[in-house]
C-alpha cells in the first residue's frame, strides 16, 4: 500500500521555499539538453559527489540524452551549518576508472569552491581526457577560488539551504524543493 508523501508549506516552521520542485525540474531538463550537445560522441562519465549530489545526479542523468556512465566520489568537510571550511577529505574507493574519459563532476552546491577545486586536483591524477563541473546551486559572494562551475542551475543568495540532496547535519536531504533554513533552527 502506497501513501503519497505530502509536504506541507509549513513542513518545518523555520524553513521557507527558495526554489520549488517544478522550477528545479525545468532547469535540470535545460541543463541536460545543454550537456547533451557538448558531449555528443564523447566518452562521458557523470561523476557525482557523495552524498549531496545523489538526487541531482539521478535527475540530471535522465535528462542527458547521449550515452554516458555514472560513478561517484566522496568528499566531506564536516562542518554542519557553519559553512567555513575545515579540511576536505576525498574518498576515491568507489570511483570508477576515468582513464581517457570525459568527466562531468557534479555537486549540489558551489559555495567557497574549495571542494570542487580539491576534487579537480584529485581527478586529474586519474588520467581523464577532460574535466568539467556542474552544480545545481552557486552561492553569491562566497567563492575563495579562481574557477567557476561550467554549468549551474541557479545562482542563490548567501543563505544556508537544504533539500534536494542538501543537508543540515545530514537531515533534510529528501525534501523535493530547495529551502532556506533560518538561523535559529540550526
Ligand atoms: P564549498 O567547498 O565551500 O564549495 O562547499 C561545498 C560543500 O559544502 C557542498 O558540497 C555542501 O556539502 C556544503 N554546503 C555549502 N553550502 C551549503 C548550504 O547552504 N547547505 C548545505 N550544504 C552546504
Ligand atoms: Mg555536500
């Protein structure tokens, strides 16, 4: 017996919706078209960053119409809601062979950019033909690095966001929308 999970607007009293599930779906479809054009006739591997990218990867790969493989790499800089960086740990034990592959590195959010930069350095050692980056969200005014993502879904203000894979202390990843978790709840 199935029950529909009905999320109320007041799902969490201190959360408000920044980007709806419908808006996400429409934008992910557009990104899929753009990426499919770029990677025609290339050996594409979509490489998601665990855990935050899982929902984005699952939707994005279904909107990419060219043949491709999917794999994952782990990255964590454990810090809960405080978005100030600690040390970034990379886990490559689950990562597929990337030799000669055109890698699209996919993460949930580009905040300071330090995670993506560290991952790019690590991936470069795996002998890929190319590396590009795609993120669902790109936070304003936070970058500490020289690079920018090659593809992004939405620019967002400097707020702490949850849902669609993004967590606060590992909760809220399942929410279908992007929400802002207000200060007092963190
Ligand atoms: P960066 O290395 O500062 O770009 O941060 C990237 C990682 O920090 C993401 O993969 C997220 O796990 C986490 N992060 C940054 N901002 C947020 C946020 O607003 N909500 C949830 N996670 C965030
Ligand atoms: Mg993350």
